[in-house]
């Protein structure tokens, strides 16, 4: 069983030494981000006093992979397979008449004055909701999508939202615009941690005809309680802290950016993005605002762990000997992968490399992959470097694929704002496995062992 709401998860973290309360007053502009950086990868945070606001701010809730496992009620080694299973076996939601998120209903509110929305980085254009989950429905099928996007709170009731062209939410907007209609959306801040994690699931793993709140219920081990919105035709998690109801205005775009992104560099120059007009807000009494610092371990694991599941599901269908895949935090949990295989033939590492570097949706952003044997832990940087140091023959074990790149890769020179124009780069694969062509030499590559040390 997972946690029913954000509050119970924060309580669990605190009881187990994983949460620090920040009792001194901090400003929302840069102050929250400074402390988030200080505790990045170390502890969750609860800012009790944000200057000018009554609402506390939680952050860094996924500061480690153990936190993600705890949020799902699983062991760390079980998380990836659990995500794959949930994506294939959705559970229907449980619609209720009311819930904690309905304790306060407001049709008119200045969100800039009410919510302690941070400004994280020096060149950010403004204050961003970076931890909000967006829920929307396909206007043709009624299928619910759950996703993340950066949201600039430009005015008291207007948000500029950046949505990549390949996301399901972008397709929903296009369908609505083709009919001259706005798309209704709900921005959920502080849902239970399972719904939060599900929002990071890639499009290939959860196809567009699958209801993502139902996938979240499968991952949680029980149906998600949902309640209907006040001003729009959507259902949202009943136990969330805050829900902002609004509409994406049809055929309207406004300039947004720069923005300090997950890659810890700025996404710039500004580009034209859709506009959300706020219609209402509901929240719990004494709500908690949930923030996610771009580029933090919290941010990277939120997107990276579901991507590992997606990439593993894809790769092992192409190469059955693939056992585990780890996206490194140093590679932004997006660009660098370590693949563990159960090698039987010398060609298998190269098949794995080609699968993980392929221009498919699952592998689109990977630019560097290392393939290791079963005796190497792909999540241990020291173990991976040891395999590279002792098993790689530099003149034989490197594969370079030119003219392939991700538009999210900051190293792509001459990158343009339009996501529809690819800027070419290169991808590299490395075979760090034991060569099998001379069986009599295999023993020379094996790790030393002390009997009984396990």
C-alpha cells in the first residue's frame, strides 16, 4: 500500500529522519531555491514560514531512490517492474462526492498573492509552478492525461505553460483548437506521491488511449479517490492539497522563458506557448504547496525512474538479455544510461547499444550508454567505472552514431526554439562487458572474491 496523501508521506519522512523543518522565514524569490540546493539529495524540506504568505512549502520529497520506493510501499529493486506492470494493468478510479481538497472553494482569488510560488533562478522570467500535475481530458474520447509542464504564473489569473509538441497534452490542445474550443485543465498541487510519480510517466509507456489516473491507481495498489471540479468537467484526486481549475485558451500564444531547466542550464530564448486562464481554486484547510526545484535530485528522479521503466520495457523486447537499466543523475536522468545484460554472445552488447540509442520515443534523449555484465551494479558509479577501466578496449568497444540528437540536449550547437527542427549531434555506446571470443581468458576479467563475504 502507498500513501493516501502528501501529508502522510511527509509525516513518514519526518518520523524516519528524512525531513528537515525550516522554521526561519525565507523569501519565495531565490530563498526557497537556495535551501533546496543546500539539501539536494539529502533531505525533504518543509518551509514553515514563507515571507508574505501563510501557506508552507514542501520540497525535495523524492531526494533519493529509497524515497520513491517508500512512496510506493515497495523495495527499491521492485520499483521499475511495478511501474511497467501498472502501465499495463490500470485500475478504475473511485469517484466520491467530496474530499479534503474541497474544504475551501474560491472562484475569485489572486494566485500570486495567495500561493507561495517560488522564483528559482536568476534568469527565470518569473515565478514558476514546477511541481504541479496537469490533468486534462481528450475531448473526443474522455481519456484523462496526467503530466508535468513548467508553468509561469504571469498574472494573478493567467499562466503561460510550456508543452512539448510530442506530449499527449499538446495533442489534446490541438484537438480543442480545431473545434475553436478551450481545453479544460486542472493543475493539481500536492497530490499523493503515487499520482505525482505517475505524472512523470513517458508517452510510450502509457499510450494516449489509457487513463493515467487509472494507471496511478494500479501503481498505488488501490483505486484513486477522485472528486469533480467546481468550474470545469474534470475529476481530480480528492486528497490533493490544492487544485487550480482553468482553461487553455484556443489559438492564443504568449512569450515564455528563459527558464532554468532540468539540465541545470537555461532553456532560452523565449518562445510562444499556450495560455491558461484560471477559473477557480479549491484546497484543503491549511494547505501545503509542493515545489520541485528544476535540476534537483527530486526533479531528476521524478522523471528519470519512469523513463527507466519505459526504456527497460522497450529494450528487453528488442534484446531479451537486458536485465536492468539505470539513468544516471549526472546525466540528468535522461542523457546517460547504464545497461546491465546477461551476456551469452559477443554481439549482444552492440544490440543493446543500438536499442538504447535508437531514435524511438523511449530512447530519444539518450546520448551515451555503457553496457555492463551481471556482476556490475549499473546504479553504482564506482562499479561502472571499474568495469570501464578493466574491460573496455578503446579501439574495439566504442560505437559512434552521427547525426542523431535530442532537442533537449544543451550541447546541440545552434539550437533553435522550435521543437520541430532537429539539430544534429552524435550518440556513443560503450561495451564494458567481458569479451567471450577467447573463453580461456574470461577468468582474467572476473572480480576477486573473499569466501563468505556475502
